């Protein structure tokens, strides 16, 4: 079968999921004719993505979240305002997307939660099958547990799900653990998409902690709590555009720009992992048997949902701030879920091939 991917370019999670699914489909004789990535001016497409995707890649400007001045929290009002001001740009993007899809004539388009991809299906009758894929679609499941309060945020996120999954024949819900499918809602529960580079790693343990911060504004907090424990080695990956590949702040604190080989190596050998509560890297930590402290980005309701969901699955604990004390105190009580998580993850290839190709 022939596919086109449409991938949200914000953060690394959707990008690594696309790489993993590319590897599965390619290995089984299917073709990915083109990959369309939602472009953000603030975040260049990481080199690791182009190195691993062996297909033509086109970037098209897509709706993105707008952060506050400190690059920490999501500003919902500015996000709506800025994206509304770019409606003409997005409509041009839909036209460009339409040309690419008609040229390649795929059997299906797989949308990794890109809103422009959803807009493409919303604005016209399309002859191609739409399959939408994301952890976010799990929030549509009747058994999903939401954080208390924040009804407006829940409504906004579910509205985002509606757009990203517009007119999809299937909504594939990436999940930390097995759940029942709900075909009447087009919901099919699938294991996480972990790349071969992660699956081939065996966890070990050294003395360092690994940190991943989507928004570089959190670097100050990382330095603050590191000052309390200067003897503990820490490696922090961030998205700061103008930063050097490696910035050594202290002999035991180094900031790195995104490098997937280096990131996975540090993940495999760390004592524990501190991160904003994205889905993908928490799954990688669970696969490698690493306890996690999750700090949802302020104003990013989706990450609050991820953190609660991951805690229920046994990944670790969550906090509002980067606080190494919390993780250090938690480590002796952490109950390993590596074996059960790997058992779930082992079903990935079989389940995706069945749902996407009928194999």
C-alpha cells in the first residue's frame, strides 16, 4: 500500500512516532510516498528526522501553540489570535497539501495530529482515506480519567481532537497500557510507536539524571535545582534555537540540542528522567525501566492529562516544578513496569499492520 504522512512538527514526539511507523511499514513492503511536516518558524526540523525518513519531505506552515515571554507556558489567547491571523497562510497550505496528495494518489493519509491536516479534510470532499493517530485521541475514550476542573481546557482539547481527526475512518489512540477499543467512536487502542534505536537498547544505570525541556524557558529552573546538588551529573536536552550543540554550564550540568543518538544513550543509562509531560519520551523511559518526574507545561492541558495517565500506568510522579528532591525521594518506592510495558510494546507492529493494511 501507498501512504502519505502528515506530521505535527511541534516537539519531538510526533516526529519520532512517524519515524517508527515509517520503519514498520517500509520493512513490510509498503511505501511512504511523501511526508508533510507542519512547520514552525521557532523550531527548525531536527536533523534526526530527515536522516531517518527515507522519503521526500515537505514543510508547510501549520497552526502552533504560542508561548509566553519566558517560553514556559502556553498562552491560549495568543495562540488563538496568532493562528486566526494566519488563516490565509493556512488556506494556501491546504492547497499545497492537496496538490501533493493528488499527485501521489496514496491509498491513505496518516495524520500525526497536525491541525492543517485536519483542516484539509474539513474543507472539502476528499477521495483518499484519512487515518488519524495520536495519544490525544485517547481522551475521547469513555474510560479516560481527566484532571479535576479546567472544563474550558478540556473542551478546547477535545475540539482540537475533532479538528485533527476530522472525517477520519479510524482514530488510532496511542496508549501507555491496553484498553478496550470503542469502534462506535472509531477509537482503536494501540501500543506506543518506539523506534528501533530504542527497542535495541537495554537499560543500564550510571549516576546521571536526564532532563528534557520542550520550552527552553525552564532552563533557569534546571540550573536552580542543580545548584542544590552540584555533585550529581545532569544532561539536559532543550530546543533553544541559537544554542550550541553542547553548552557546559558546570562540570556536572550540560545542555544539549536535540540529538537522538545521544539522547537515547543518556536515557538508557540514567538514574531517572525529568521531563515536561509529553507522551513519547515517557514511553521510552518506561521501555528502558527509568523512573520519571513529569512537569506539565503551564497552560498545556494536554500535558496535565498525559501526566495523570502516565502515573496510573506506573511511569512515575508529577509536579508543577522541576524539583529533583521529589524524584530522589521517589526512587526507592518506584515499582518497575518495564516487563509489562515491553509486553504491550511488543504488539505494536502486528496491531498497526492489521489496522492500516489488513495484514
